[in-house]
C-alpha cells in the first residue's frame, strides 16, 4: 500500500471512531433533532418514437431507409432542449453510408432527428433502438427476406476458367428449389438462403466460352427459384461473372445498375453503382451533351462489385449537363480498363420526396421542417399541407423550410394535403408526399394560480387583487397574446405577461354574484352569515379561441364589516284548532303555528263554572246543555299573541 493510501486509511479510521463516540448513549450527550432525508430528484422520462421509411430493404439494392426519432418529456409533453444527444443503434445494417457504423449519436432539434439506414450484407429484421437517458423507442426494418426477388451481384465476380471455385450470388427473395446457370452450364448449388446462394463455378468450356491467355470474358448468371412450382421465377444478371486467366489482372468493369437514377443539377446525390470487375482505385465520369462533356465524380468507396460516388454538379464552367440524361463511365486506374452504361443517370428530374419531419407543428410558431428525397434543384417552391413555406436551404437530397403561420378558428386543428409538395422552379418538375400536414393550435394550460405577492388565490369582494397565473410551456401549449382572462365570468384586466409566455398577471374584477351562507351564533341564538364564494378562472388565447379553466380557482371574501351574523326574528304565532264532538263533549286539538309557549281556552259556557276555561294545549270540555257556543283560543309565543274564536253547536 502506498503512503498516501495509508494516510487516507488512517484518517478514515479516526473519523469512524469519532463518529462512534458521538453516537454513544451517554446521558450527557447533546440531543439533536434528526435531519429529515432529502427525497431524490424525480427521474425525467421521455416518450421515444422511432419510424422507418421504407420498412423493407433489399440486400444489394442500394436502397436506404430514413430513420426518424422523436422524443418528448413524459410529464409535460415538451421536447428536450435543442442539441440534446440521442443514441441510435441497429442490430443489422449501418447508418449514414453502406459500411458505416451501426451506432451513432444524433442531436435533437425540436425533439426530432433523422438518419439513414443501409441494409448491409446480412438478412433479417433490423431492430433500430433510440435511447435518451433511460428511455428508449424501437422500430423494425426487414432486410433481405421478404424483399422482391432479384439477383444483385456475384462475389467474387472474376473467376478462373478452370472452374471449381466457390462463389456467392447475392440478391433477395431466393426460395428453394433453385437452379443456377453460369453461361450455358447448370452449376452445383451448395446452399440457399433468402439473400444468397453458394455455388461451384463451371469451367469456361462448360459455360460455353473460350478464354485466350490474357483475355477477360464476361458471362451471364441466371437464377430460377421455386423450380417446377407455381411460383417459379427467373432473373438474369448480365455479365455477372468474368472468366480471366491468372485470377483477374486486366478486368473489364461492368455496370449493372445505378441507384438512384436521378438527382439535382447541383450535384451531391449519393449514387451506388452496382456491377463487377471494379478494381480500386477507380475513376467515375458523368458524360453527355454535344459536344461531349465529361465531369469526374468524387468517389466515396469502391469494392469489386460496388462503387459509391457523389454526383458532380451539372452546371458550371465546362459542365453543361443540366436537365438531361448522362452516361456513367467507371475506369480501373491501374489497368486502364473501363466500363460504362448509357443514360444511367438524369439530372434535374424525377423529383422524389421520401420523408418529411416533423409533419405536425404549432400553427403560430414557425419552426424548421426537413424534407428528404432526391432530385431537388434550387430554386424550389415548397408547400406544407397546401400552405407555402419559406425555403431556408436546398441540396439534391434535402430541403429545409420554415413552417408557415396558419390562422386557427374555434381552437380546431388545420390540416392539409398533400403533406408536402416540392417543385423545381426552373424545370417545373415536382413531387408530392402523400398524407396530411397538421397545424395545431397553441392551447393555454393553467398550472397554478396565486396571489401576487405570493399568497392563496383569494381576495376581497370589491376586486383589485393581483393574481399570478402560471402555465405550461410546450410545442403546443402556452399563453399567447392577446389573452383574455375571466374571474367568476367577469373580465379581469391583464397587467403582465407576454406572447408565448408561461405567466400572466391580472387584477380581479368586483364580485357580482351571490355569496353562499352558513350558520353562526350570537350568544345562544343561531343565525347565518356570508361564506367565501369560489369562482372559475378562465384563460383564453384570443387568436385561436382555445381556453383552459380552473374550476373554483379563486375565492372572493365577503367584507368583514358588512357580514354580521344575522339572527332571524321569532315567528309570529297564528292561533287555530280543530274539534271532535261526542254528544256534549268536545275534544279540542291545538293546530297553532309560531311555536306557542302558552294556551288559554274559553269555551263560552259560563254555566260550566270553573271548567269553562283551560290552559291545556289539547283540552276536553263537556258542555252544560245543548246549544250554540263560541269557543276562543288565545296563544302566546316569543313572536307575539294571537286569538281565534269559532262558533260550535253541541250536540
């Protein structure tokens, strides 16, 4: 152990001993309140989506799939900050170029980023995973299997005239049983997969050709799948292999296909030239016109069967190739052998849109929208959902525009189709992307209401309270000037806040409603008084009509000086009664109201003596003789006195 580590260990030991002493249960130790634990900060998570277009790629086709990743916060729906990194990994294929990496880090802009996936040499399902922090999203791209049947190339493509070599035929959609012809010869098939067939080459004589010393002779390669079955199909790769003595010294390059076959006059289109006999280093020329013009293209990579170049600009000094088909010529520099294809590429036509992102934006916020494809030729006219967009930059495969500002009514989305359209102004060539482009309104989202300075959301019935209304900011949320705020249905003047803001200040208007009431006491008596009135707070973005409401978001407080406990006066009594007769006997029932405290009855029968009156509530009286009597009831209550007299005949 080195001295510094020994010293550190000693210090740690001393600290632990001191801590043990401080935590003893000594009666004289000072008591300290425990410090409450600090809760960990909440983990931010994201909703990550990954889309691929197209979702199927053929091996060796030169095609690619545009991968679009989008991420928004799970709690707010807002995108992360611009230039936030997101890692994208694929289980098959490569990003950016054929032979590129299988993992890249992109930077998000408005929550989105794009890259391009190339199929590579292996078939299967490519799982594309995008990861930001601990959140991830996935998309699948089918590579090889399930693709259209075709023969792409043979590896190696230069073979010995004696035969007996093992070569691999690359393509897609292969299904057994298969039959393979090299020249005129049926060959031995060693294995069959969906994207490759391994065979043993025949001799040049068996293939039906004669190869002189120093000569290179190309022959066709034919493949038939599902032999003798209803789904039988055949495809032939012209000049698929070349017989050459000595294993291929001077080999004639052969071009089989060019992908894509068109691009911008400005150049910069990445082109894959498939074929055979390519020997690095190579030169590639784009040629055409009268008199004939030859322009060299920058070469990115070259293998025996594939050359990747960037198309040169069609216009400029000595480059008058714009808006026409041109030939492509590949030259093996060391040997001088070369091959060409007639009309393999066209400048300034066949405009194609392959991806648009994002395809929904806020109607009131102009943001960058990227259109990917081919054949774009500045100047261009671009529309998103039928609305013209301002162009920021143009290359042969990528256009960046600013989304247009669109008027929203009744807080309704505005959508238009096609999703995007691009027109090359000088030639009139154009293309559209199917689908719709969506313009969404920015909606207010209230997250909190407080009195300013900080306090509960309540104030006097006369108004004048300053409220601070907080909101959520996001791609499609926020307060936008002009805003209208109502408190309890009455307009609250705005005294602070700005467009695209997360805060607005208002002054409450006077209360115009009716306060609810509740019980109260005065001494031993129960009364009622006014209670606070809770009212709704509504924020509206006037430009769109979108609103958000906090129900019972503010409380009006009744004026304390004008809110006594009101005790109602006692009820005034009303005397009344009913009677049931039985011969000379009357059974009297008190039906008076007003909470009587005493009753005085006079039966109008003096002859009955002391029985002529009663203070019972419900008395019984036997009249002295048959006749007409006037019975009077007098009641006394806290609210006053009342009497009623009723003539009655007995029996």
